[in-house]
């Protein structure tokens, strides 16, 4: 079972992003939904190079009317591999190359701290205040891996991790691997290992549900026609994806993981052992989800021996989450 949000007050959350068209959808939701208290956003190289991710993130938070949320620059590249931006998916600027009128450039400077330091400070401040944050990585988990290994004490301020990444079935960056895990497999492996060691519950919002939560192009057109700048940006983000992939609707993507924090009952999960494939000719970055429904092969690889048991999202009430986002 997925833990439910704390009974009183909005749930404090921190997002780790590579903004990113669908990260922007997630930021808008986290910044504006009254059930969430967005404490900080950390940026990492992924869909775009990290300085562009910072610029995009600041712009989106400006549009959302949240200049109060600290934004920190994090890792410029994965732990081992070079960065491999996804311009073919997210546009040259990582944010759909939208018009300045919809996505104004931000004047704001990022927080002077590195993402790892901001994560530590925000988590420890929460712990001091007797609170627990939900950490929502929506990008390659380089920052999160570095933070958990450098400052394991920050786990005291974490209630759980809900990450977008991985897949029980098939990948997208490759046949086997989902982009965020594929971009930094070592980081994902470290995060699962550290979460197991530190006792942090983890939910994996992966490709088995990611593409299911969709908004139509006609709804996007309606949003673009409104005066509210948040609605206009949200509509433009969906519209960009519809155009890019020549489809009549588009996923809200990473925003679904934020929906899962607000409304965990909309997600079906199963607690399963998950490992990250770090080698393999064609499978590097795959999340190997052990779905064997018997005890496993006790001599070769017993079911349940992976370092982390993860609540893997295997089904989503797509309409419910799309409505929530809208
Ligand atoms: C993930 O990869 C990125 O392109 C998206 O922002 C999302 O986080 C989907 O595989
Ligand atoms: Ca992302």
C-alpha cells in the first residue's frame, strides 16, 4: 500500500527536475495545488543541459507566481556517462521553444547553493520542525544519489521518494530503458540502494503508467485561449507535444507523479524488488522488476533479495489524474 499524505496541512514536497516540457507540467501543479507545499526545486542535466534547466524552471515558477521557491543548480552530467540531452523530444530550449509571451524569461537568480546542499538544508530543516518531506525526482537521479550518499542524515527529513523513472515492461530511450534511468543508471542504482539502507519508502511512477494520463489538443487550445498565464502555459506545453508527435492528445508526463502524491488512491502499485541493470549490451539502464509470483529460484536469484522493495505503479486512473492536473 502507498502511504497516504499527512492528515494535516499541505504535504511538503521538493521536486528534482530536468525541465523539460512535462517537468514544467509537474512544476505548475506542485506550485499551485493547495494540498502541496513546494519547499524547493533542484535542477539536473537531463532533457537539457543544467543551466538551461535552471532557466526553464525559474520561468515556469515565475508564471506560476512562485518566486519564493528556491531553485538550485545541480549536477551538470551523469555520474559516469556524458550528458545526452533530449532536444528531439523537448525542443531546442528543452521547453518546447515557446513564445516569450507564454513563457517569459526569468530575471530571477537561482539559489547560490548547489542542489545537493539545498536538498540537505531543506530536509534537515523539515526534520528540525518535526516534518517529513516527500521528494519527487522527475529526472535522472544524479542529484539525489549524490545527496543521499553525501548527507545520509537527510533521510530523517524524508517521508518518502516518489520518482518518475523506470519501467516494468519496456523502455523509451531504448527498448529496455526509460530515459531518466538510462541517462544515469548508476545514480538510480545508488538511490534504490540508499533508500533500502536508510529505510526510505520509494514509489516508482514509471512508463507502465506515464503515457496513460493524457490531455487532448482541443483542451489545450481552450487553455491557450484563457487570460490566466498558468492556463496558457499549460495549454502550450500540451499543444507542443501534440504537434511534435502528431497526435490529438499528449501525456502530462512527470505531472502524473505529482498527482500520485496528491491523490495516491488513483494509482495501483505492487511492492516488488527492483534492480537497475548497469551493464548489458542492450539493456543498460533497465529497471529489472521482479514480478515472479512464486518464491523465486532459491538457488539462482531468489525473489525479494534486491536491496530495495519498491511500490511499482502498474495502473493509473488516467481520467482522474488528468482532471486533477487540469
Ligand atoms: C522522462 O524523461 C524525460 O524526457 C521526461 O521529462 C520524463 O521525466 C520520461 O521517460
Ligand atoms: Ca523529467
